C-alpha cells in the first residue's frame, strides 16, 4: 500500500510538474499574444492619429476653398449689379441727354477754342484739358 501511495505521490508530482510546465507555456503564449496585441494597437493608434490629422487638414482646406468661392461669388454678384446699374444709368443718360448736358454761357463757350490753342503750347497740357 505504501508503494501505491508513493507511486501515486510520484505520479502526482509528475502531473504537477507537467501542469506547471504547461501553465508556463500558456502564460508565455498569453504574454506574447498580449505584447503582439499591444504593438498592433500602438500601430493602429498611430495610423488613426495620422489619418485624423490628414483628414482635419483636408477639411480645413475644403472650408477655405468654400470661403474663397463664396467670396468670389459675392464679388461677381456685386460686379454684375454694378454693371447693370451702370448700363441703366448710361441708358437713362442717352434717353435724357438734355438733363445731363451743361449749358455754358456764350462767354465761356468762346473761351474753349482759346484754351485749346494754349493747351498745346504749354508743358503740362493736362491741367488746361481738365479745365475745358
């Protein structure tokens, strides 16, 4: 019976050693898997952050383009309004020339040919042209 007990104890210690050995292998495998998962997580986080920054830059660039396009559109609309107003004013002037003409007294009208003669004889004729 003692032999059986010793054999059982030996068998139990062998099984215990096998168990501990397998437990170490499992723990090592678990640690390796955790390390690999941590490395993969770090790589994914770095990739995510890089992509997030790139997308934010693209978003900012698109918003700038939208703002520039809106500004250009507003400028074109203002230009169109100004052109339409100028055309309207020009048409009004052509239709009502009498209202927009200066009526010069005869004395001033006689001065114009004299000023034109003098205009081309001086060094700065622009001043006289502006007076006329």
